[in-house]
C-alpha cells in the first residue's frame, strides 16, 4: 500500500508540473504562486572574503517580476547546535541573522544582515537596517557594508532529468535512469537576487553541522571546515 | 499661491506609479510577513516528502523542528524507493545508515564555509561547504541515497539499475564566474 501511495503522489506531481527545479513547485500550496522558491545557492564567488547568496523564483515570461508583498528572507545560523554532541536531539539551528529583500516599484530594497526580533514564521522589516536598493535588471550596486547586490531576470542554471526521476520513482524501471538524460530546465528563466556579502558581516562560522552530527553519534568526525547553516524563505505580507 | 502649489504637490505624490520610472509614490515596508515556502538543500522536499500534506507542512516548519517532525516520514519514503527495487539500504559513502541519512536530510539547511573553496561534494573528506551553480547536486543526492558505501552501488552495471546519476550536466552558458554569476534571461 505504501508503494502505491508513493506512486500516486509522484504521478500527480508529474502531471501537475512540467518543471520542478531544486525547489520549484515542490508543494501544492505554492504551485504557480509567486512565493514559490525555485532555487538557492551559497558559495565563495569572485571574492574569497565574501559569501555569495543566490535566490531564484520561477519567471514564466519577460513580464514576470518579484511580488511587492513577498519578502525574500535569507537566514544565517552562525552558532550551530546549541548542545554539541547531542545532535539531533537538540539541534538549535536558528536564524541568528537575516538578510531581507522586498521589491517596491522598479527597485529591490535590502535590509541586514541583522538579528531579527522574531525567529518564528512571522517577520517584520526593521527599516533601521536598510542597506540600499538596486534597480531591477540593472548590473547591480554596491550597498552599505560593501554588499554587492543584483536583482533581475536570469537564466535558470539548474539541471535535472525530472521526467525520468518521476518514471524511476513511479514505476521502478529495470534500467533506472538508464544511460542518457534530458535536462528539464533547458531554456528556463528565473527572477533572481544575488548578494555577495563580506564574511565579516556574517560573524564567526560554527563547527560544521555534519561533524556535530558525527560527534553526537560517537563516530569519527569528517573534519569539515567551520560553516554557516543557511536557508531561504519567502514570506507574504498578511 | 503657496497653498495652491502645496496642494498640487500633494496630489502628484498620491498618484499611482510614475509611468516613466515605475517608481511608486511611496515605499511600504510595514506589516507582518508570514512564511509560504522555504529551502535549504536542493530537491529534499520534492524527493523525500511522501504526501502533498507533508510537502506543504515541510515548507512551514522551522529548521529547528524539522528532524523531529519529518525524519520518520523521510525514512519511510526512502524505504519505499528501495522496496520498489526489491532492495534495502546499505550504509552510504558518508558512513550513515538509512535513519541517520534521512535525519541529516530532514534538517533542510545548507552549510557554507567562509574559509574554504565551495563544493557540494568533492570527496568523503570534502563536502557540504556550500553549493555552486555548477555543482551536480542531483547526482550527489542520488549517490548519498542509492550509492551504498562505495558510492557506486546501483550504477547500472552488472544488471543493476542506474540510480546514482540522471545523466544530465549543466546547460552551457547559464552561469559565469563573475558577478552576478547567472547569465541574462532568454525568453
């Protein structure tokens, strides 16, 4: 029965959406909504003393844009597990810092990074933390704190043979993914924000969460470098 | 006259968006904003949340609560993928068993190191230091889920299904090494 339920779910997903990116259309409540996150990246870019964040939302046409009532919030945990060694019983990952973005008119306005006054699902914007804005589609601006910011339409860089994934998950063919694939995201576009943030604004990174997990298991640690724990949310104005 | 000028300015300020610049008369950052969607690592909710209700709930569960709320569900989903192939999980390349793997993945946050080169996975001693635009995150996820302790279990050889690669690579020209790293949209 479990297998049948799983097949049904995935079959419905395959019919409902031709494109599911890393997070595109991942759940019914956000399907075809302009709160649907397409993708999230965090990496060391051109500047080794900064961390680059990219958040993208699906862009179905050149006319699509960021919603003026949907705030994009990048969350940064820079303290890690509260009780090292107790993971996962006491995880403690929390939004120690946030960077917020909200479009108004032809500009994207940015705030932070700052410690939010609430770590729940509900957030407000502290306008005292404003760091500047960029015109949507412009090459980008240097904001307060040396943060390099961009907002506008870009190509979707994600790649995944999503149709074959659905086939594998749904009918378990003997060949699995086989030996060839088709990128379901070829030609897709996104509305993206890009933020290159000096690490000094993000605090000291904690012990890597995977090593905290290993320590909690009493297993040898991997020896990974200290790392922030980051994630992104879209939040709609009530 | 002065009064008339003030009145005119007031009217123009309360107009709708300026048709030339698209700039609104005012900006509004007030109010409370409530979570609709969230994401850390790629593909987690899509692949491991079993039902629509769980997919919705996963998007509005704060990370601190995700392991408690979803590791069991993720474990069941992964077990069902294996059952469909008449197989069972064996410890993966990170040395994790099925329950540990799904516990780690149910905490959907991305690690990024400020002091090391970024890679979603390079080797068993160098991984999860971030996610670049070029990282083949789907293959990495499949290897962690289906690759066994060598990373090559279910690689399509010796009569096994290929469950560790979707055989696609990044589309040429969708990313660059310079800010803003993504190339211009093409409709």
